[in-house]
């Protein structure tokens, strides 16, 4: 688990608000030295908290305006192979192993319904796929977001660490 201090959270919040912010602007906005901002961003990248390729692309504006959510039931011994095959389908944006009905959940985009059908046929031809269920998204009311979580974390009061006492000892008071 990553331990993020309040400055790390402020850096993440600034990067979420403006992914193209330059290090100099970031350091000015937070009132920290440029070297500090640079080293912290590098550490966040190395730790995987921050992704270098994290700039969001509006897929609708580049022609992918059909969004579907696909639940896939698979033969369990073929699960890894199915996931590997899904990686090779460009329209598959996300794959999650799930509980409940089905085994995998995917977010898939397409240029039109014919392109979606082609992607779904690729999924169905995959060895180990038993069946799929597809639901089309009609409108996105709340897009993927992290800002509210990071804002909440950065606003939470930090608690000082308590010194642990070994069992059987008591703190002395004067």
C-alpha cells in the first residue's frame, strides 16, 4: 500500500485538474521548489500511483461514440487465455474479473454498431468464452473520476502517530 502525504495528494489533485501542467507551474501553484515537485512526480510515477500515459482522450470526438458493457462467462481453466485475447482487441478498454453473473466485465467502444458487432464476434470466437451479455450505454452522466476521492483525502485531518507501548507497560504521568 502506498503512503501518500498531504503534499502528494495536493500534487495528484493538481495533475487531475490539469494533466498538462508543467513542473514549474505545479511548483508555483503548490508553493514548493521545482526539484521537490519533479522528484515527487517521478516517485508517484515509479510507484504506479500516477500513470505516464494518463491523459484522457475524448473517444467520441475521435469517432468512437458507441460504448458497451460486456459481461463474459468463461471456462475457468481458459480464463488467462481469454484475458490475453481480450488485450488484442483494440476496442476493449477495460477488463475486470467480477463476482456474480459472469466472470469478466469489459468496457468496449466502437465507431458504430457494425464495428461493435465485429468486436463482439472477436470476443465470442475466443477459446474459453461460453457466452456474453452486452448492454449499450446511452449517455454518460458521471465519467470516470478520481478528484472527489483525492479531495476528500487531502481535506481529512492527519492524525499524529501514536507511540506503541509494549504489553504490560504503562505510560508514566507526572
